[in-house]
C-alpha cells in the first residue's frame, strides 16, 4: 500500500477508532480531527450503563479515564505518524502505530461527571522518536471542565 494522503489517513483513524470494542460500548465517537495541529476530540452521551454513582447520576471514573486514554492515544497516533515522516516506509509505520500503547497516565478528576453530553479533547505536549506525551480534557455540554489527563504513549 502507498502512503495515504492526510484525508485518507483521517479515514483510517476514524475506521480504527470505531472498531475499538470498549470505545463502542461507552458510545465514544470521533468528533473532530485536525491533522495539521495534531488535535483530536471524541464525544459521547450519558446512558445508564456509564453511571458510577446512581444516587447523584454522575459518570463512573473508569468511563472518564477511558475517554481520556482513548482520545490521548489517537492523538498520539497522529503525532507519531507525522513524526516518522518520509524517513520510514509505510509498512514500518503501520507496524509501529499498531504497537502504540499507554505507558503512563495521570487523571485529575476536577468535578463530578454530571451532564448529558461530554467532549474529550486531546493535544500533543511532546513527540519524540519513541514516545508521545498528550494532554486531554473532558468537558460536559455546559463547557464545565470535569477531568484532565496527561499520558505517555510508546510507539
């Protein structure tokens, strides 16, 4: 296969994003993707299965962490792909991107996860030859900051 264009790469990222079983389970969908700026966001709506405290109707902390980790990981994938540039052929890039995984993540829960709709945004803090560090933020539909995360991904 030949190297995809940025638009084709976006299509690949969207396809992979939609195929992750747990991502589908929580209903997280790719919301926005800026290839040039290496930013990505995902969106999901509240459903009963995602509630951790049913007395107060707030999200389970694991759902919040999953959204942060997923968006951070896909943001890291885009950054790693761009970092590899033309120096590495497409087949090797695919192999390295398929191995991408979280090696460290910190989550700061700032407010209870109340809301009907949530958007998680990811951006790159640093990209190196083997590691990418990302910053993620989860907000509800009122733009209230619910949680932040910083994660390191190996590729």
